[in-house]
């Protein structure tokens, strides 16, 4: 289990090194002077997307740190840690929901988005399992099996994210 967490931490470090450029995010949408119609938002600029990737890399590092410090031996700190970790799933869902990545990066974004969704699902699953143990609804054997499964999912998520980032020409 520790080996898998260390592997994911190494992948997270790789993600941090791949995200090197940035800019500010701008809103996209139809001009107020245009008649009301349903149009897709303009593609996000590369600079804005790079900023989102940098934020994602920071979110991965934060989640890895939170996972590494999560321990179910002290119930109060474990519940606090689980709440913190659970809140960390949302930025991954937000990244996956970006509707308008730069057109030339759409395929890479698809892989990153898939990895982000899997990462968020895995974080929430880990949290549910930890609460299950704390509430006495799950025994240690089932918890260990769940940790193994979620660690595998996190590794798969990191692989998808890394592959997607590799498809971007930053």
C-alpha cells in the first residue's frame, strides 16, 4: 500500500513539473449586443488553460499531502482529515467540467478530465471507507481491501492525467 502511495506521489511530482506556464482566466460567452442564441463558449486560451493545469497540479500535491497525513488511529483528527480530503475532490470535478479547452488540446483534456473524475471518485471513496471504519460499519480487512482498490484507482487516474498532459504542447 505504501509503495502505491509513493508511486502516486512520484506521479504527482511529475505532474507538477509538466505544468510550467500560466496566465489569467477570462470569461467567455456571447456579446451582450448580439441577439440571444445558444452558442458554445469560445475556446479557452492556452494561457488560461495552462493556469488551470497549474492549479490542478497544486490540487494534486495538496491531496497527496492530505492523504499521507490521514490516519484512522485518532478518531477526531481522522474525521477532520476525512472532511478536508473530501473537500479536495471538487477542484478535480471542476477541472473535468471545463467545457471549452483550447481546440488543439481537446483530446489531451479529455484524458485529463477522465483522470480527474477518477481521482475525485477515488478520494471520495477513500473518505467513505475511512468513515465506515470509524463508524464501525467496516472492519479493518475490508478497509485494507478498499484502500488497495482506491490506491489502484488513484494510480490509474494519475496515469490518465499524465498521458493527457503529455498530449499538450506546453
